[in-house]
């Protein structure tokens, strides 16, 4: 997908989908060690892949969106992606777990209102949102949070 305003909605939805999956994949863990061992590290590795994907997707967002939505720490999200991709063996499972428990829900709470307000003001196409709502690819997104007036 190309970088630009016209693709921002799909990029944000893709990020929310990945972040919602992270919540699901960490739900059974009670601490960093149990998260790391969960399903023979399958959940841990899936979460790393999703975090990498989220960071990569940030790079596809338009500069306009990044500037307007400055409350989201885009640089830290991209930085985590770089850390995972380039220093896999040096990752601290406790830090990854803390990011999943603390930062991921916070980012989700930031992204839903951004999407909703941009649909309401006409920046994002409501028809595109409706199509996404019917897609199996976005099945973990809580579309009820995006209902417009």
C-alpha cells in the first residue's frame, strides 16, 4: 500500500487489527515468563511479528496524520519495530510484556477516536470503513467504537 492520505484509514485499521490481536495473544499470560513460554513461544513470536508490523505500518502513514495526531508516540512505535527487527536476540521479554500490557491498550485507545473523528469529519471515507467492517481481515477490530453519528 502506498503512503498518503488516501490510505491512512486502511493503515490505521491494520494497526488496530494487529494491536487487538496482541491483546488476545497475551491475555492468558500472568507475567513475562508465562507469556514467553505460552504455546511453546508461539504467542511471543506472533506478538513480536505484530509489533514489527505495527511499526512498519506507521511508516506508511501520511505526514499530515502524523502531525495532527501528535499525541501518539509514532517514533517509539517505529523504534520498537527497529529494535525487534535488528536486535531480536537482545530483546528483554519483560519489556516486551510490559509494552503489551501497558502501551498496546493505550495506543488502541488513541487510534479508535482518531479513526472515528476522521470518518465523521469526512477525511476518511465511511464506505471504505463499511467495507473493512465486512472483511475477515479486520475481524478483531471493535467497529462499534467507530460508529458515527
